[in-house]
C-alpha cells in the first residue's frame, strides 16, 4: 500500500507519490529566533521529524530544508505591529542594528537546535538564515512586479490578491473558507484587505547610533523582505519551483502558507507550488493555545527542571495524532513518563542478544505509518509486541529497535543512562524498595507487584529471598 498523508490543500488523505521518486523534497517552516522556542512550537518539529523518518523508513531519500527567520516577521498578520527581532533586541537592551540582530538570531538558533537534539529530532542538514538570501527575495519581488501583481503604498510593496483568481485555496472548500479566512484590520492604502507586504520600508530613525533607518537596500528603498517572501525564495532556491512537502503548524495556514502559494505560483506560473501541505495542531494550556504573546508558554527546560526527560514529551506527543489538538497538563506528562519507563524496563529485561525483526510486526507497523502517520496505533503495537510470548526476546529487541528508527525514543542508548556500577542504586529505586518491603510486611501483594513493576521500569530487577529483597541491575 502507498503512504497516505492528509493534504491540507484538498482536506483529504491522498496517496503520496513524490515528483522524482525515490527522492522527496521537503521544506519545514523554521522558527523566528527572537526568543526561546516553547513546547507548543516544538510539536511541529517532532511531527516533521516523524514524517522525515517515516519517509526514510519506507526507502525514500529526503532532501529537507528549514529556514531560520531572523528578519521581517511582524507581530500582526496585517503587516503591522512590532518586528519580532526588534522586540527581542529591545527586550535584551541591545542597539537596533543588523549586526546585533544576527547575533541575537544565532544565539536563539543554537538554543533551538539544542532543544531539537534533546527531543531526538534529526537536525536538518540544510538550515538557512533568511538574512543571507535578501538578494533572492528582491529578485522574486521583481518577477512579481514585472507580471503586474504588485503595487506601492507609503510603507511598502504589496501583492494584489485580486489578481489571483484562486487566492486562498489553502483555506479549503467554500463551506469552511469563511472560517479559515484571516481577520485582518482595514488599511486604507490596501486595494484588498488580504493584500500582503512583499517588501516593507524601514522606519525612519531605526538606529540608535545616528538616526539612520536599518534595513537592506532595494530598488524600492531601504527596508526588509516580507516574512512570506523569504520562505518562497528559499524554498525555490534549494528545492526548485515545485516540491513535494511543506510543513508547519496550523497557525500558518490562513496567511503565511496561503501567501507563499500566491506569490510563488504567480511568479513561476506553475501549479501547484507544493504537492502536499501538512500541518500539526496546537498544544493548549487549559483550552488556550500556547503562545509567547500571551505569555503562557513552557520551555523544554521547564520539563527538565521537574526531572522529566524531554523524550517523555516526545512520547506523549506520539500518543496522539499530529492533527489532534492536545491539552498540556502535568499529570498527563507524568503518566506518559511512567509508561515510557515501563517500556524501558521491559526492553532492558529482554537481555543482551539482538535477533531478527519480526516481519509480521513490521508489516503492521508500516500499515499504521502508511495511514497518515498513525503513531497512537503504532505505539499500541509496541505494547502488544513486548507482551507477545510467541516472539523470542532477541527478536522482540530487534523489532523494538526497528520501530525506534521512527519513534526515536532512545531504546538503543538505555544502557548508557544506567549507573556505572551495580552497587550504585539510585535514590528513587531505594525508596521504592522500602515502600515495597512495607507492602510485603502488610501482605499487600497487589501494591508489592505494582512497585516491582516500577522498579523494573527503572532498569532494576528485585527478587524475594529468605534474607529479604535482592536488587540487581537488569
């Protein structure tokens, strides 16, 4: 069976066939690096990682590009409001100039990459700063200008959306178009409310060191490329005028990705710009989208500070479809942590030998991945596998490692996380042993068994002897 992915463009699951098999061209919208990424942001990168590893698991060669937005991203979809990079410089008390803007971007880009590594995400080999490709942005705007798609206002060069008959195609069918259409405040200089900036002129007095506006020179005046033009220009430079997959969060559908399609297809005359548009849902906190602007976001470091391994967050996300909104509560994450530790313990209990992956289980695993990356059912299959007494321990271990090429939960590295010597028993295990001894004395065997399972999940085996409990590292 072919891979089937949900395509936002059609609002349906479609058979996936790349433009030039077995190669897949894949663009991921990267972060705007004016601050740390929050765990809601990071969900879209866990999703993109699962997608890439699934494609590779099925034998495709993936060329994946990710942009780093370090210029031109305004806080409002109406091309107004504060520039996010400027906001970051002001927050940190730094002078507004391009050098400081780049230094700020490089700092937060490194922090972003560190978060990806902690989540076992394969860092794309092709990551590019938007500020390095302003020349390509200008050339793309000029192509649109030559074809009559642009007009000038007092604050920039805009794309005339009424010149594109199917503008907003990503919003879906007529039934849901109105719900998807962005709510943009009126601007008396715009021809249409949805028209968007291709180039924004610099504000006067933008530099604290002399009053000169900061920005880049262009045929229209000093300024910055629009946020949307950057992704189109970089995508086409590195992947061509048409490519296979474009990913991002659902918040990018109404304006950013809609405008990428408009400017790209009008500039090249080719449809579609991208075959498959794929989007991950939000992570909510109490029914509210996690957001920096709302100051209700958690960093990955927040989990680490509570002694929760970031891999637990990855595991928790995989328990739901990437297209399902999830509500973050600490109790849910703690439950996922218990389940993951249990899986680790069961894996370690399989011994040292690695056999051959079960073809039957691999076929089922592929079946679930083929169905729009159904990780919840794939994880359920993992539990079935570890409990299946008809499969040898060595083959179970090989099959788990095979699944983990996609899951990336770190099974192959578990031994490295255990104490160097068997005598070095962690305090958590010691406390569980004490609780278990008390339960045995009270003849509460149900609790005793539950505590044994917890100890096993941490990589230790407990045996009852005449002289008491004996603990060994698995």
